[in-house]
């Protein structure tokens, strides 16, 4: 995943450097950085959500088993 972000950053940097007009270049760089952070957060949140869902399902299964065994 880190390689993907590095490749995206290098490509974005190359595009920015190829522009002749440097006015507004900082704005474009900031926009690309924000976009990469948003993409990383989206991908990361998917993994976190999956982990949380798995943890809650495991907890529910164990509680259900404990309730049935004790009753």
C-alpha cells in the first residue's frame, strides 16, 4: 500500500514539475497531498471497520455460547 502512495506522489510531483507556470503550484501540491491523505484514510478505515466487525461478531458468538452453556 505504501508503494502505491509513493508512486502516486511521484507521478503527481512529476506532473506538477512539468507545468511551466509556477503560479498556483503550491495550491496544487496541497490539493494532491489532501487527496492522498483522504485516499489513505478511506482505505485504512475499511480495514479498521472490518477488524471491529470481526471483533464484535467474535464477542457475540462467545456471549451466546456462554449464555447457552450456563442456562
